[in-house]
């Protein structure tokens, strides 16, 4: 019998309303966990490329 897979992803398998979220420091809007950010959710700061670019431009 094969071993069970390791613990599920941080937000995977949850309803969208139950997934973790953060507030974007540039636009101030909340954004939720996405599969794309699965491996580096702790280091995600901005909701989009546009906000990341705006943060770099103002720095």
C-alpha cells in the first residue's frame, strides 16, 4: 500500500473564503493565497506585478 502524500499545500483544498490572505502595502487591498504562490507564500508582499513595480519605482 503506497504511503500517503505529505501534508497538503497551505491553501490548497480549502474554500477560497478559508484561504489565507494578506494586505498589499502599495494599494492597500486584500489578496488571497494562490496556487502560483504555493512555495513562497511567506515571501509574497504585493498583490500584482503592477504593485511590485510601483514599490520599486517609489523606492
